[in-house]
């Protein structure tokens, strides 16, 4: 079962239910995946959001990244962060 402890975070209190559904789906699909497999999942989630004229806020993105990287080693987290920065600086 996907970890939904992020939903208890005050920053998530007023999240649009459509975004929350995409967020929960992404976290569920991402469990146990390598960094290389996470990137396509993130891109897919972003496309779903865009198709509904939605986007994650900075707070929502931070919580998502926290959830996706919480079981990663420091080396994996650093690699993920590097890839994320490359993706956002297009």
C-alpha cells in the first residue's frame, strides 16, 4: 500500500482532489522503482496535470519529492536532485 502520510501535512490541506489523486497514483507507482524509472513517472504525472490545466505548487512538489526519495541512499537522493534540476531548467 502506498504511504499516504503526506496527506496529514498541513501544506496538503487544501489540495485540489484531482491533484491529490494524481499525487497518490504517482507515489504508488513509484514504490520500489529506480531513479531511472521515476523520471518517466514524473513526466507522465506532469502531463496528466497539464491535461487538466493543473500544476503542483512548490509545497506540493517538495512533499512529493520527500515521499519519492525517503528510502533512497544519500547518493541516490543527490542523483535524483541533479536530474530534477536538469528537468526544470529546460
